[in-house]
């Protein structure tokens, strides 16, 4: 889609004279914004540019953008979600947050995320979700935390009993 086609007077639109250079202009703008702010929306804009232009992946400026994105938990997860693949540079920071570790395991990796399991185990809610949706069974590392929550402990026990019953009926 060409956005200039939607403009009532495209010749007066910003960068019309350089419309065929837009990807490089957008990248320059993203770099400028990253220097001014660490807002996730800005990083998300930058990550979308990085993700849409895989040919730039060896470009040092893209590597610097990814290094900047990897400094923030939410931005690292958003980048991985946007690219629909693992973001190895951001996994260290993602693994410090129970919510994003669980979401990263479920939505991005679609399996266990051992690096984030210690953080997940610190939250009863996220440990329960990790056990039931990612592990699809027991999560021994998070059980102590889950059993501290009266509601989740009952649900977790029921879940484990149901899994056991399902296996026995095979």
C-alpha cells in the first residue's frame, strides 16, 4: 500500500520527494528517536523496521538497535512477538520477569523456557499458568509458590489429578 495515494495532495506530504528512500529514512528516524527516549512504542517502531528489513541484519546500526531493545523486558518480548521468532539477545532480560517469561515460553518458544523458570516460580499465578499451558503437567520448581495461594493450590491439585486420570484411562 502506498500511503501517498491516500493523501489529498501527495506532493506536499513529508518526504514525497524522497519516497523511494523511505526504508532508510524510517531507519534514520528510529535511530534518532532511540537516542532521545527508551519508550517501548519507539522501540517497537524500531523493531518493526528491523523485522521488516532482514537484509539489514548484518548492518551494525541494526545490531545496535537490537542491543538497545534487549535492555528492556517489555520491548524484548514485543520484538520477539513482532518478529514471531526467538530474540536471543533479549532472553536474559525476559528471564527476569515471571509474566514475560511465561508469555515468551507460550507464545514465542511454544515450549519450556528453562532460563525463565526461576522467575516464573516466584509467582503463584504465572507458575500455575506455566504448569498448565506450557508444561502441561507438574512444575516442581513452582509448586511451593503455587501451594501458598489457596485458590491456585486447589486448581493445581485438580489439574494434576485430571492429568493422572487421563493417563490411567489410556
